[in-house]
C-alpha cells in the first residue's frame, strides 16, 4: 500500500476491517479476566470502557483522514522528527509483541481443537501455519484484503452468533460466582486499553478513507460493537464454563472442523493489522524501504518470536502500552483539536522538548493512577491531566524546541 493509491475505502470497508479486527482470541481472553466482577457489573464496565476507548480511537482516525498521514508520522505534529523516531521504535516493538501474542494464542486454541478431533498435538506447527497465512495476507495488499476482509467479517459474524448461543444459552450465567477480586476501575481500564492499543495504527487505514464520515463511523461502530461483544462472550464463558478459550467453546458446540477454520480466520484478520502497521511504522525510520516487504518481514519476525518465547500473560503488557501511548496521544489530540496551532507537520521541527517532558510526566502519572485504583481507571485521568498540563504550559514552553534552523542550540 502506498500514498499514491486512490483513497477508496468506504464505510463498509472500515466496518468490516475493524469488526474483523475486534473478533480475536485476545479480546475474548481479556473479557474473561473481568469474571470476578460478576456478569452485570462486568458488562457495565465493558460498555463504559469501550465507549471511552473507541471514542479516543476515533479522534486519532480523524487526524489520519484529514492530514492523510500514517499514525506515527502524525506524532511529528507535536513531538518533531526525532520524537516520532522514538515513538516509532515503541510502536514497532508493541506491534511485533502483539503479532507474536496473537499467533501463539491462536495456535494454542487451534491445537486444542486438532487434539480433540485428530489427536494431533503440535502448537509450533499451528504457529507456523497461522504465521504463514498472515504473511500471505500481507502479500495480497490493500486491494486484496479489502474484498476478502468483508467476506471474512461475514463469516466471523456467524462465529459470534454461535459463541453467543453457547455462552448465553446457559441458565446459570447470572447466578454463577467466580472466585477472586477485581475493582471497577481495573475492569474499566482493561476495557479502555484494548481500543487504545489500536490508536498507533488507526490512521494507517483512515488516511485511505473515501470520506471522513465514512472512515470514522465505520471504524467506531465496527470496533465498538465487535470488541464489546467479544469481551462479553469471554466474561460469560469464564463465569459459566470457567474457560474463556473460544476453541473449547466451539468444541462444546460440536462445530468440529469448522471450529478450526474460524479460529484461524479470526486470528489472521486481527494479526495482519499488527504486522502490516509494524511495517508502516518502521518506514518512519527508513522511508526508502518498500512498505509491503517490511510488513512481510515483521510478520516473519513475529512468527519466529511466537515459536521461541512462551508469551502467556499479557495484562502487564497492556498496562505498558497504556503508559506510553495514552499520554503521547493526549498531547497530540490536545495540539490538534484544542490548541489548534500545530495541525500540520512542521518540517524544521526536530524535537519539541516541552511536549516530551509532559509525556514523560504522563507515563509516571499513569502508574500512579494504576496504584491508586481509581474508579475511572488510569487512561482517562492521565489523558485529562496530561492534556490539561500541556494546554496550560504550551505558551511557556513554546521555545523549548530543537529545529533545523538552529541545530547548534537547544532552543530556537
């Protein structure tokens, strides 16, 4: 995919893309973590968190459509060229991490099914198969995945119906209890942070939107509905069956071979976005490289990591993502939508020291909010605090910049 291509992605393209992205094992497993809250309170936390998180995600998508910029390149608006390099490295690392997490999670779920059907037990084999199909998806390019993704989303929609039937058909859903404790603030944060983890990616796609309204509304509806639904299914499965693994649920529904297919398909459509955006982000560091070839390399690296490292617990991984990207995008969104002085790239800006200092303070505050366990989670308070500090201080810090014009000085 390159910027020279025509901007031809419609509302339905984005609806299918983000609905497909949201139907993943990671979303179902994360929803299962909320089981100690009980079903009713858990659903309230899921819907509230996704409304906040997907709303923030949509704001990032608006910048992509209006400026026709990839997500990480848009951070140059606030942080400058070198600042965007730092975020590019963070984003590539998190996307490769997600690619590996998704591949190994999908492989383990598929292995559960193949073991039950054919007594075939080899997680590494399924990791290679899923990783190879993700690379094939990347090779097909935008015009290929745009059409197939709509078909895949339709099949995945049928999957959600089946999973919902299995989980919500159980009469004990509202009465069963699960051991353990979880505060509402923690549950809300785990619901906000999943859509937030897509924030460094969304503009990679909305920059190709046919219209701003179609790109943003399709992305918001597709992700909010799909992800909330997956969280609720995971929550219900953990309460009813004590096992949120979708492979186990589909075997219980006697789906047999079809279960294997839908797990593989759901993993590919989600993980493709991680590997592809890792490639797009890497071009911010080395723009002369071929976008598709770099994305393919990221898919291969993610597959190799999935084969070597046993990535199982990702709750702390999610918190690490929130700590880096919540304050970063709080500053970008404040610059773009509130201060409105810096809405386009400043080609001479290398580093905005004022924005960088506020961002580092935001990371510190994120972990303080996690410790305080506020009812509103950590992401929302830290974005409000970071945005407020930046709004109040940007005039005072206006000259704390390192630009091409005065490369021998720390101030311009």
